[in-house]
C-alpha cells in the first residue's frame, strides 16, 4: 500500500510540474512594449506543443527538452485592452493587457520612496487613479544565481489602493509621460533601500574583484529565503528582549518626578555615534524641561524631527505620540490639558535597531510651537541608557553584503521582455567608494544593455544636495556624470531639490517631472533639451575667467550679476567665493572673478555637498550641473 501511495504521489508531482507556467510579470493588467516584437515565454511539459492567442493572432511552438518555450508576435502600436490565452492541455487566460511604454525603475531608497511619503503624498495618492497606467511592484529578492522569474509581483491598474507603497519617483515620471503622450505606461519598480551598486551588477563584472568573487562563490549554495527568515526571527527576538530589559519603562522614566541627577548631558539633535552614546543599539531615553506662559496653553504641536529608528514621546508623563519610521519627520499635536504654565518636562524614548541611532534632523526640526510662539528645543538635554547591557543587534542581512544578489533576483528576470527604457536613482550607498563608482556605474549600464540586447535609454538621477558628507557626495556626483560619455544616457540634476540634512528629500514630483522632460528627447524623439546649459570651456584674461556653456541658454530671468555658487583659485590652488555675471545677451556666457585672486586659473561651481541656493536654470526648469575646470 505504501508503494502504491508513493507511486501516486510521483505521478501527481509529474502532472503538477507539467502545468503551463509563466513568469509572474505576464499577468492581467500587464503592459507590453509597443512598436517592438512581443515575446511571450514560459515553462511547460517538455516535447509538447503550446499555443498562444493574442489580439486575433495565433502562434504555436514546440516546448524544448528543458521545458522552455517562447513565441514572438509582430510589433503593434499602442492600444488595448486586449486578452491573451496560453494553451497546452489547460488554458491560462489573461485580460486587460495594453500595448504602451514599459519603464524599468531601479535603485535604492530614493527610488523606492513611497508615494504617500512624498510631498503632499496623501493628496497625491488619493488622485492616483489612471486606467492606462499599470504598476508592477517587484518583491525585494536576493539570489545567488541569475533567476528567470521574480519571487513575487504582478501588474496592477494604478489606483489609490495599488499605488500605496509604490515608488513616488516612478509614479510621477509615468504620470507625466501618460499625460503628455496619451499612451499606456507600465512602471516596473525594482528597487531596494540602502543598496550599493555592486548588488545590482553581474558576476561577469563583480567576479573580477577578488573579495567579491569569494562572496559570489559562497552565495551560489545559499538559500536567501532562509537567510532572511532567520534574520527576521533573530531581529524580532532581539527587539523583544530590548523591550523586556528596558529599565526606563520598568521605572517609568517618562514620569515628571523621575530623578535625572545622574543622567549625562547631550546636545540634541545628534547621532548616537557622534555623541559617543553607548550602547549605540537598544533603548536610550532623553529628557529636558522648558517653561511656558499661560498664553502658550491654548494649542501646541511638537516637532522632534527624524528619529532613528523609533520613538515614544511624552510630555509631563503623558504620551503624545510615537512612530516606528525613521525617515519621516515627527510632528505631534499635544492634547489640551497636558501642558502647564511654568515648568514642563519632555521625555523621548529612542529605540535603535541597528542603524545610526539618535536624531537625524537639524536644530530647526526640534521645537514646540504654540499659538503664541515657537520655542526651540535644540541644545542641552540629558540621557540614560534603558538597556545598558544588551548584546549587539543581529548582523543585518542586506544586499550590500552580497554583490550580484539583486542583479540575480530583481534584474535578470526581465531580460526576456522588451522595455522603453530605464530610470535609475542610486549612489548614496557608494559614497565611501565614490571615485570607483565612475567605472562601476558605466560598466553596469553597458552590461545591462548587453543582456537586454538593446541600448535602451538610461536616465539617472545625480545625487542632490546633502550636507556633512566630507565632500564625498561631490566626488560621487562627478563619477555619476562620467556615465554621460555612454550613448543614450541622460542625467537629472537635483542639486536644488534635496534637503541639506535629510538623505531622503520629499520633492519626488520634481524628480519624476525632470526625468520625463529628459525622456522627451532621449526616448520620444522630441525637441525638449535634455539638460540646462552645461560647462563647455573657459578663457582667461588678466583678472577674470569667462565660462562658456553649451546645450541651450539660461532663463531670461537669470541675474546678470551676483550669481552664487562659483569659486575661483589661482596658482596656489586655494578657492575663494567669486563674483559671477552673465556677459552680453546670449545667456550662455558667464564671467567669474574674485578680489582675493588676482590671476584666476580655475573655477568650480556648486562644488560642495550642500552648496546652497542654485540660480542657473533653463526655461524647462532643468538645472546646470556642478562642474570644475581643472583635474588636480
């Protein structure tokens, strides 16, 4: 009897494996690339035939010995909705299929940044209702070898429900394209926060690096699903232990009568590492007092900025708010009856689970605002560790540890389909090897195109303004710009729409719009310039340098003088702020000089991590990128 049951299970397993399967991105609501050969493929029982019917065309093919099949349909113009059936014994039926433009949207957290968390995000999400915009959210997946299918994900029609959690940059880019060209738009969001470029590159490239080659070899036998599941369990257990060990909750440190005489001073806002707070991971409590008048008690809100990772905030012993999201500004409304005339105490419980720890905002983000005034709370606080003896947080399992892991799991599955182009927003995680990034980035673009077998348009975001990076972002921006030597590439300059103290600026509408403006010429044969005027060459006279720009002109509103952001240097290579003014009426030549430099030899423009106000634009709102005239 046992042998019969075993035989039955083997036969059943064979029957199940013979079922026709498709990559998960061949689904209802999908967008297929218009004006390109349409390739449909999948897996089924070997050495049989399969039939696909699409838009009144029927094609058949033999399934090879490996159980693989592929069928091509002739290119078609934009249109839909269509239906498709795939038959071998049983039939798979797909509906609501459109022909339009498919864009592959990839990178790290600023590409993955959720629509609802962008500027006016909730209002934008409520309006995200477009029948002909389709969204494919690719599950975050690491793999040790190239995959033919994604782990999870299927096409959905853009709606406030399906767009929740989707990439803000990709959505705003796609919306601009749809409204301008009125063709169906398919957006594939394949991104993962905090990832370096090495994770998005192939073994052909990363295998040339000795350290990466060793890791790649080990990855081939790894089960990443188990790795991530074990990490989640360990992290959950560590967090539960932190909650159990927290002396602050046990002893009610949020209370107004707690004795803080032994607590240590700290200047907020700051990162725990910068302030040498130990342990860096776990729970730290911070507190201070402030005084209010009776006129301050009518209504009030408290801003504590961005906290890494989680906070619970109390005033006078009462909880007024909490958040587990590190990258969002906390703004809490204080219920009436909590604030007092005279002395008040604010206490914040901060839990760090493996990141930097502490307060990420600047001094202006820490305040209490009443109907009467704004009270700044930056400055001296006191702190105490709630979990002084907790062990280190479990080692984070993340793609930055595993070169090629995201290329294998989140890029290679799509090499079998046609797309319109690629948009890319990444680089923050590579600021420590910013010079090396130039070659890595160009090699990645070339390699992706080789595997797609088409030099698809590649539009990438140059890192925006972000202060305190020890000039690493300057170098990273320059490394990114070097990719413009590759054909069919374009760069979106964002030096004016970042946030000097926030690695995740919220102005994603501008990013998406600028990418769409650039796509007009790069991908749609339009006439819109792909860039604002860019540095071309310079000439010198006795005490000034004249900068000549190409690629159009500046806006007519550009100031004739007092243009900020320029610096000049002489033979001593010391740079000084410069006076800059437009010459003549052509709006493409600027003269730069400084009283500190009698014979200027070099110029640089916006050559800082966060250079301040930007003033050079073209009429489409694109920004002149940072540049320098020297290479020493």
